[in-house]
C-alpha cells in the first residue's frame, strides 16, 4: 500500500513542471532535484532501500562515458519501467518521465547528481545534450536494451 502510494505520488510530481523554464531553476540543479526527484531518491541521492536506487556515487560513474551520459538523459526524459539491477539490488524500475522540465533544468539536475560522486572533475551535462536526447524518444524496451548495451561496455554500478 505504501509502495503504491509512493509510486502514485512520484507520478503526480513528475507531471507538474515545478520550476520549469525559470532562469533561476536552470542554474540550480540541487533545487530542481529537491523539487522533482528527492521524493523518491531522497535528499542527496541516497535512495530508499528496496524502493528507489541510490544515485550518489553512481551517476558520476555512469556519466563518465558518452554512452552513459546519453542513457541518463534518456532515462530522465522517458522514464524507466521494468526491473533493473542497481548497486547489487533489484528494483521494480518505475521512474516517471520528467520531459516536462526544460533542457536547461534537466541538464542542471543531472550535473548536480553527478557532482554527488567521487569523480573529479564531475561529469557535466549541457542543454544541448538533453536536446539531442529529446529528439529521439525511447520506449521501455529500447531503454532496457540501451541499459544492457551500456552495462556490457561499461558496467553500471
């Protein structure tokens, strides 16, 4: 019951373009993350065991390759549905699309989350990275295939 309520809340939060389009929001990935992502992935990207994967210390590693950056942009834009392995834990894999956010806002969020890891300098995302990913929407099976290919080339932590 709690899991279903959290999934419903996450879906509702994703449909509201909180802070989208404002110049201030585009420059503050932490604020955009807190408004749109922290309800599931928690403050600072620490995740929720068995419910939502940890982002801190993982996203920077995934974003260290061009394929990883593309995959992360695709997940944020298209959402993710289906089981995934993350950090040795299996998750149900339900993440709503955040495509209502602007390219600037999504790039700011991904850059912020990548900065939570140990990779120095932290990988960064540009609005053009997101614009390119947005031009090719992907369905669930395509995202799973992209994840599998990425994991084969650069194991996902």
